[in-house]
C-alpha cells in the first residue's frame, strides 16, 4: 500500500488521503506516467497488476466518462467482474471499482470526488487572499518542471513584492494591510492568463507561475503587472508600487536553484530603486526557439505561435501536448486509439470555441474556416478507423499532426485571423544599484 509522498501522487493532503483509504469500495489514484496508489479495499479485493491492463488505462484516460464493465485480476488467482469508472483529482485519475454499479454507486463516487476536492482546495489555498499557498506550489512544481522538459515548453516564474509594506501596516494598521493583500491578489488575477497560477509566497510576496512562457514574455507580463498595480486604486491606502523578479527555468537546474535566481532578480529590482522589473536572462527557450516545430518526432510550441487570445493560445498549447503524447504512443507501439480519442475530443471542443470567438470578432472568412475544421475532424476520424484496423502507422500520424494540423492549418489558416486578436505588449525594465532591504 503506497503512502503519500513527494511524488506526483503526493498531492493528496493527509485528510484527503484518510478519506481515500477509508472509502468502502476499491479505489486507485493513477498518474499519467507514474505509479499508482491504492486504498485498503483495493488491497483486500484486487491485484495491482490489473491497473496495468489496457482496458483499465483506457478508463483512467477518460475521467468523467461512462467507464466500463471489466474482468479484473483479484486476490487468490481469481477474476472479479467490476464496473470501473474514473474522475479527475487535480492531474490524477481516481479509479473507482464497484460490483454494484448504478445510481447509488454514481452518487457515492460523486460524493467522494467532492469531499476530496474540497479538502484539497482548503489545504492548498491561502485563507487571507484566496491565492494558492506555498505548500501547493511545493506540491506541483516538480510536475510542472517535468512537463516543461518533456514537452519542451518554457516555464517562468515572476516573484512580486510590495514596496515598503511595513509602512502600510505601521501607518494604516494591520487590517488595512490585509485588505491591501486581498485587493492586490484581485489586481494580479485580472492581469494574468487563466493558464497562469498565482501563489502567496509569504508575507507580502507573491509568485506567478507562467507556463509555456519564456523569460522574455514573462518580463512583458511582469512589466504589465507593475504598471497596472501602480495605477490601481487601493481603497484602504490609495496607491502602492511593487518590485518584480523574473526567471525562466534553465536546463536541469533544481527547483531550489531556480528560486534562488528568482529571489536574486527580485533583490536586484529592489536595489535598482523599487517599482521596477529585473529579468534573469536566459532559459530553456533560448535553445529551444532555435529548433524547428518538429524535432525528433516532437512538436515544440513557440511564442510566435500565439495569436493573443488566451483561450485559443491555451488550447493550441494543449493540442501540442496531446499530439506529442500520441506520437510517443505510436513510437512505443502502444495502443494509440485512447490517446487519439482524447486528442479528437480536445480538437472538437477547440474548434467550437475558436469559431465562437471568431464570430464575436466578425471574422470575414469564418465559414471557410469552419469548413476547414470539419475537414480536419473527418481526417481524424479516418485515422482513428485506420489505427483500429492496424492500417496506419507512425508516418500517417506524423503527416496528420505535423502536416495537416500544424503546417497547413495552424501555421497557415489560423495565421489569417491572428491580427484580429493580437494584444498589446509592453516593454520590460531591468535595473541595478546599491543593496537595500526588500521592504
């Protein structure tokens, strides 16, 4: 029986893990590329080898789906007929094994997910500001670093500190200081993408984790936040300023080394006179940007693929990630159909979202774009059928992803509407000077 750890499955708090263990039906927490954690009931009834079967993995790959009735390896070399379903808990699949499926089982599973989600949210949130807390950042950072290196997506941090926060508490009182922190979180959230994560690092310091973002783009984000906050009215005190440090993950440095560079960048901004941004230049993107979009059978996202609309850009990045998972499945001779199903479902939702956004912006070639989307979905369905009949291999998958989806659609058809959605970018500032304290 696996206990909570610092691995990908260690995201459950002690309270949530206790609920998981005491649940009256067999449960398993499954990571996409790591070990599984099972509860006591699972250990009493089932053999963990059943978690490695393609049928169970297919259910785990479709959280929220209908599940499946399966024959599973049980204890004492016997087989057990059970219904297996999955729900998502953060980035894990929670598998529920039940020999009496139906409304009662569905209700029990929904209650389990709700209770674990509520506990995880409570243990991961800063109660004063509502931002994620430092413990939550510690839990997810290795997963984010692993994803960044695996999919060659730059990952950056922005560390923000309120200038002279001690004077705010001294002159206006701690209640006013607390109100400022809550208002600041609201202002930061309004200035970052939905894909970015905001954490309270401690005291008056906050961290923004910016995925698929190089130090250059993170510097633009930081400067935008600095400007917005300087112009934002804080009811309790009026105006305030912040200093910001920026650092992109570089090579295989540890998270601790990365945060040290980030902290040094913040101190440099303070030394430079506060109310400014200092960027620790360099990062993985410096070498990755020189690579082509397809390198060693791997699609690489680059900043110049962004159109400026946060939802479209986020969905395009996820499309690249799912495409790379599909390529890996085909190269390793695994059953690629469940992965392709996930990719097709994501593409279908993305096309729907993109068409709605383009309609809102009165895109003049929307109908042609809609027709192109329908054609790609038809090709995806054809490829799915060919894979099912063992009539398609790596070449067909690469041609569809790199040729049809990326080269001929994203790089060509989508580029036509980029000017319609492009956002404004502000320059970033770097500074140096004499040492001072961080307040």
